[in-house]
């Protein structure tokens, strides 16, 4: 009877976990405010996009700020030259992320290990130079550019509750999409590529195609997060494409646990909490973040979610052996 109740509970969590995540962000809203929670939500979308590439396929990227900035600039340019429709701007960000993924992907996915990380970083530096210097006339350089959005029916994005509601829905949709992908045969395949790509090739799969698809999905969702950042802030600067900020999402994924969608969300919330609130009390808060990362590397290599999962697994094994 106890096992049946436990199974029903676990099945409920598996099916309706996105509702639990939504409730968690609603509770967080009452704790820290709606505006700040919106920032947390968008960053978590960014972390989910990154963990698909790093956590599930095992490809560490030091240049994902390029794709975040691409989505942000696409949204700003859409409002400036095409239409102030906010949904069209978000669509432009998604298309720009997909396009840059298809352009750079065939080059980048050929690399592995450190080369993969550094090739992404190199392209990020090129993009940063283009935005800061070469096309400063259009991008605004360090000063950036502002963006304004028209009201579409009930969607007035100058309203904080509207931005919070839309971004929360977007987070849940991205979570559901990635959950379906990673739990499908496609998800098994990219996890297998992470473990041993040569064996996957031996089985007859063209791993280059699956790596390219995963890379494009990651860049598309990252650009989507960039478009939401513009929707939230109403402006865009070169800070959105700065290569030095790549460590932010890497830290978030490592804290939560690579290869876990829950870990990406938890890590995103923890990182944003540290960077937003610890900085108020500790001027050199980065030192604290470095200490946290060292503890994770040496003690909790699977992150917060992985550590909890190991405890639950050991407890289940102990109960099973006792029975």
C-alpha cells in the first residue's frame, strides 16, 4: 500500500511538475517582488537552453552570450525598423537565434572538448566587436538602444504583471518542450553522444545531424530569452553580448546540476539570488560564488539536484534491502 501511494505521488510529480514550478515562482514573487522574479524567470529560460547543450549532450560552450545578444538585438531592430508588436519582436529573436545556429553550427559541432568551448568563445568575441565597434551606428555601442512596444489587446508590456505572467508562461512552455525532447528517443541519443559518440556512430547514427539540431535548439531558446530580456527591460546594450558574462549561466547549471531541467531552474534561482542580494551586503560577492563553485566541484559534482537524487536512491535501496 505504501509503495502504491509513493508511486502515485511520483507519477503526479512527473506529470504535473510544471505546475509545481509555476507555484514555486508565484511564491518567489511574494517574497522578492514581481519585477525581480521576472528577471529570475528569464534567466532560468537561458539556463534551460544552456543545459540542453552542456548537461545533456556534454558540450561546454564559453560563447552563449553571443546567442543571447543576437536575440536581444533582433528584438530591438524589429521594433525600430519593422513593427513595435511585442510578439513579432519575440518571433524575430527566435528566428535570429535559429539562423545563427544554422550558420555557425556546422562549423562548431565539428569540434569537441575544449575546442568546442573556445570556438564558441571566439565567435562571441567577434560578435561583441561587431556590436561594440563595427556596427555601433546601428547598435548604439556602449550606450545601447531602447525599445518600445505597442499594446496588443490585453497585453500591455509596460505593465509589470503582464511581463511577469507572459514570461512565466514562456518558462513553463520551454520546460515542457525540453522535458518531452529529453525523455524521448532523441533525448536518449544525445545523452549517448555525451557518453560515447564513437559507439553511437558505430550503431549507424549520423551524430553530426543530431549535434547540429541540439545546437540550433539551444541557440534558438537562448535567443528567445534574449528577446524576453528586451521585453522586460525595454533597452539593449553590449552587456547582453559581453563574453565575460558567459560564466553566469555556467555557474547556474553547475550549481543546480548538469543534465537536469530541474537543476537548471534551481541553479538559475540560486545564482540570481546570490548575484542580486549577496552583492548588497558583500562588495566582493564574486569571491563567495567562487567558494560555492569549489565546494560543488570537490564535494557535489552532480550539483544540488544530483546530490538530492543520490540521497533518495540510497534511501530507496536501503528500504528495499530491509524489506
